[in-house]
């Protein structure tokens, strides 16, 4: 952007001449766009693949991401980005608070609130304090609710953002291609799906009902699914749609509608417009710095790309990830991983079903790439017209997604494919985020908060922000931060609490709470040292030697050669997530929580593994 500072100075002087009071510091603050996609694999991005392998294709085959690829050339591509929880709500809560799950007390999909005194704030609240107007378009699922009249209020999250156009609300108004809802009246109790068509008609049918699904609904469903090529996650009892075709053209899909609402906001500066719900709302105010969170739903289930994109991938043959009987047995020896596999499994699907799952996933990502391109163009066009600086953070996935790795199609696991993502950062400040830069150091999603705050002019070194677990990405790019030796994450969903630590050479995870429940008033910190003192079998360790097993297919945690190394990781990770200021909170109450400090400082960002406990490996012989 040319002459931005000169233009700002001119605007400032003009305003003074007109007698309008203005804060010069506010005028200098860049507009910020934070884009988050959902269940997005790193290898769905051609620029990522090229950065690590020299080819745009993923290890499975063809991908298309022309808009994101071009965008990545204009800034910094982070190839080793990791979420801090492989599930939508806990990942987004971790991003919004800038804290690891064990520091915020948000471990899974529990409904949490902002009233507890241990709550340290969130990104939109801080940005409001810095003079930003905060807006959110699309998928929310943040789960940081209000507390009013003795209960959690889940009706909206406008206490976080000034304006919130949420995807589920948009679906309720028919601004989508698909929705699902429970049925309590006018028919059997159960759950119905609704598929919307361009002519205004809707195909609907029960997918589950008390007693049995009505015959007419079963027939409608069978006809529709055959027509649209719907493949469901049937091998694990789930009804999630893993492949198929959307009944709507791109602009009328759920993600297309989200993009449209976002564009209406920016295309109506200092004016009003009619939103999806018929309400008259204010467009962007050019006098205020903007903080906009754009949450896409793609490529989350239902994986149903529009026909125009799906057709391009129909005849492509992909490489299906290897999954052996030995690996299946290996997974099922660990209780939590067995539960994950049972939840995620697609190994009993046919070859063609697996092909279509991969095809439609990458087709959906390609469609999403077109929307990301539209959104970025609209945002930068606004900034350029207003002569305003900007920062864009594109988080490609709130977490990852399996397409047959570990035999599953899901997330929620401690594996690389569940947690590894890609992040692109582009700024009008090319010194902070230089063009055509690739960074292969570890970064984590807790880094977003300090990056936004620094952009807004906040000094994150002050005591107020001591709770932040991440780094300003600008400092990472410019070498002002020592590279992380490991990344961390945790989850309490599907199979109970499990935490992980990943370094360049090893991936380790273990059970960090007995049972499957979330913390409650009766057991806060009750079993806090259990993972460190119980038997090795009870803690259900998994260790993968990435030097010889980069795809994480052989658990060596109980191999005698790795016994000492597993014990070392158990203590290292356990002290970090259990004793280094861990919060456990009963979120059904306003102020019931406790903190564990028996191992303060354990997360020292140092990984000095004693050399004598690291098994030596044979060097791979080079092929002639």
C-alpha cells in the first residue's frame, strides 16, 4: 500500500482544520481480519505442500488452492502451525483467550462463561478496549457465554463482539444449503435433516426417531442420498456426512451466505443494510479501526461441495493412506485410542467410498479457497479505499482432519493429522511480516492473541497480559523469539482427557484425568497427581518415534527400548498440564474453581532429554 502514513497524516490535519476531535493513535491502528476455517488439513493448501516437498500436490494427490497460494506469497507462511485442542469449541476458546486449555479451564465442549474470577479476558474484549469495533461472521462455537441470573446464558455471544452474524442463526432463516434440528412436536421425537434447493423447495427427512424412522422418510432419504452421492460415517454408528454434493450453487451454500453477510458489512461504509434476519444493521464505520472474525464452516461435515467444484474432482484417483491390521491392533491396545478409533473408523468402507471421501473433501477445500479469495479481496479493497493499514491472519483449520490416517475420518486425536494446520499472515507492514517468507518453526494457536494485541499497540509484556501462553508472531518471524522445542495440546471429549507434547523427533500423549467426565465441584483437583503416580498401563501412554515413524503408526511407549524415554515424557508433560497453574472449574456454577501449582515453571520451553535414554536408530541407506 503506497503512502499510507502520508495519507493518514493528511486526514488527521484535515480533521483538525474541521474542528473534529480525533485520537491520532486510534487513526494509526490497522484494520484486522481473522479468518478461521474448520477441519482444514494442512495438505489441502498447495503453497504448504510446495514449501515442504517442492510440489503442490498433497501426499494423497491433487489439491486446488489458487487464491490462498497467491495470498501466501504476499506474506508469511507458517508450515508448522498447531492448534492447542483438536476440537472446534475448545480450540476456538483457546484461541480467543490466548491460553492453553489447562490454564483457561476449557477442556472440551462444556458450556463455559466469563464470570469466574480466574477468567483473564479474550481477544474481542481487549480489542474493544483499544478502540476497535469488533464483528463476527459465520461459525462461532466459542462457548464463552454470559452469566446472568444464576445461570449460563447461551442465547448469544454479543457480549464478546459488537455485532455477531452467527451461522446457526443464518441457518434458522434458511440462509444455507443444509441444517439439522431436533424434533419435539408434530411427529415422532427425533432428529431431521433439511436440504435446501435453489427453487425454494426443501427435502427433509428423519435421520433418527424414537421407535423407528417413518417409512416415507426412509424412502425420501434413500432417494435423495443416491441422487447426491451422500456417504455417511456409518462404520462407527455416526450419521455425519463425509461426502456428497450440495443442492445449492456456491453463493447459496452456508459458507457462501457467510461470505455474503461479511461483504454486505464492508460494502456499506457509514450506511445501513438489511441483514439475513431482516434487521437493519449498520455497515462499517470508516472512523473506527475494525477487528473482524470471519468463521467459515468448510470443510467440516457435511462435506458437500457445490456441483461446479465437485465435478472437477470426480475422476481423480487418490492414494488412500495405509492402514494395516497391525496398526489397528496397536491402537486398540490403548483404551483412549481404541475409543478414538471406534469413533473415527472408516477402515471397513469400500475402496470407492474412501476415494469419494477424499475427492469431496479436497473439492470442498477448493470451493472454500474461492470464498477466502473473495473475502480477502473485499477486505483489502475496503482498506485501500480508506487508506488504512491492515493485518490478515488466515488460520487454515481450527484443527486438522483425518482422511484415512490411523484408519479414521475425524479429528479429536493426539495425532499430527488432528492438530497440524497452516497459518498465513499478511500485513501492509512488510517489515513485520515480509513477503514471500516461509517459517518452519513451531507456532501455536495461542500466538494469535499476543499478535493481535501488539498490532493494536498493546504492550503484552505488562503484568495484565502475563497469563498469555503465546508469542507475537511478528517476533517469531523476525527472530526475536527462540524457536519452540515443542508444542502442546489437550482434549476432553469422546474418550476423556488426553494431553500431548510434540517435538521435532517425538510425539507423546497420555491420559491426564481418570474417567471421562469434566471437572465438577466434588472432584476439582481430586486426582491431580494420579497420572504421575498410577501404573504405566493406567496412564495409557502413546509414543511415536518420528525419526523412523513420521506417520505415527507404531506406538513404542511400552517397548523396553523406549521405557526410560516414555517415563521422561510422562513426567515432563504431566507436570506441565497438571501442576503448572492448572485451572479446574465447575462451569455450572459462577465461582467454583481451583488452581494447581505443585509444578510451577514446568513449561520452561526447554527439551533437554538425556541423551542416554534416546534409542539409537539405524540410518536409512540411500537408494542408488
